[in-house]
C-alpha cells in the first residue's frame, strides 16, 4: 500500500471535523471536503483545499475586487476623457426631455456600440446653436464610459489651440494619441478659425480618425446641405470623410439655452419678490 505523504500533521480547526468514512477533513458548515487525496509518482498526498463555502467566499471577494478595479478604471477614463467637469453631468439620467427622438437614437448607439465599433460608424449631430447637441454627445460619452469604454470628448477650438504651440512632428504624435480611444467625440465643427493652418489641422484630425477606422462623433452648427456643398476643396476633404463615416442626426431647432435662461430669470425674479415681501 502506498504511503500517505503530508508536509505537516493536519490539525482540525474549530469549524472542521474528520469524516469517518473517507478519513478526510470536512467543513462543519457546508459539509464538503477541506482536504483531498491525490496520487503522484506512486505516492499519496492529502493537501488542504477549499470547501464549498470557502470557495463561495473567495469568489465573492474576487468579484468585489474586480468590481473595484473596474470602477477605478472607469473613474480614471472619465478624468482623462472628459477634462471639462461640466461634461460629466451630461447623462441620460439628467435629460429633461427636450429631444426625445434624438436621445432615443443616442441610447441605441450605446446599446449597439459593438456593431458601430466594428463598422467604424459614428454620428454627426447637427442643428442650430443651443439645441442640445453637446449634451446628447456627452450622454453617449458617459454611458459608454460607465460600460468601461474609454472615450475622449473635446472640441476643435481646444485642439487647435493646443496644436498651435507644437512643432510639426509633435502635432502628428498628439493627433495620433486620440486613436487610442475607441470613441472620439469632437464638438463644433465649422466654428474653428478661418485660416489655412486651422483647416489643415482639422483635416489632419479627421483624416487620422478616418484612417484608424475608429468611430467618430462630431457636432456642428452647419447644415447637411452646407457639408455636402462646401465652399472650397479644403473643407470638401474634411466634410466628405465626416459624411462617409457619420450618420447625420438633426437636433431640433428649439434653443435650450434660451429656455433655461428664461427659467432661471423667472426663478430669480420670484426669489427677489419673495425677499421683498
């Protein structure tokens, strides 16, 4: 008979007992083994193992650890991708219902993100000033960030200001960094400075994203007709790439900023009148 080899004498703990039939240690709570018998190289070993309740507790701890790591990663991605703190308040939960149809489309984009990612397709949110284009884009950004998808949201003015102070080689490196984000969202196409440098850099940003075959979301005050009929070749090169890869969604002409301003003024007036009384 093969000898049983153990590293140290096994001592029973308070919540254990020795099973009379198997002569192995069992858990007093779940009544499953905390010891197993193995045969290796002609010898028998009886090492410790986790019982069912220990395994369940371990798996629970692991789930909690992974969840904490996930939340930490989401928080880091949000700090990196949404450098403007205001954008972090742009969520579906904070929607006031001004653009229900467009918001439903935005939710479907998030729900079907994997398909949009595979097809390299993004969105073009167009409409008048103050209609909620940036808010809708921000809702998409935050929802995807909550899912663990790194997203960068910025605007063309901020990008151009940054690029102005760089050398040519550094500009290309900086622009290519944005392709490390599965989704890039850029606000305000068409309001950038009307200069050859600005048009060249906007083209480089759009073209880099186009060649990376990664989704892009763009907001603009320009109409689709204006994008389809640009005034010069430089803009045509930019707009053609946007229209090819971004599904156009018109955001209603209702000026949300003016509505909010009117509500704020009315509330302030009410508070002043209450104080006067």
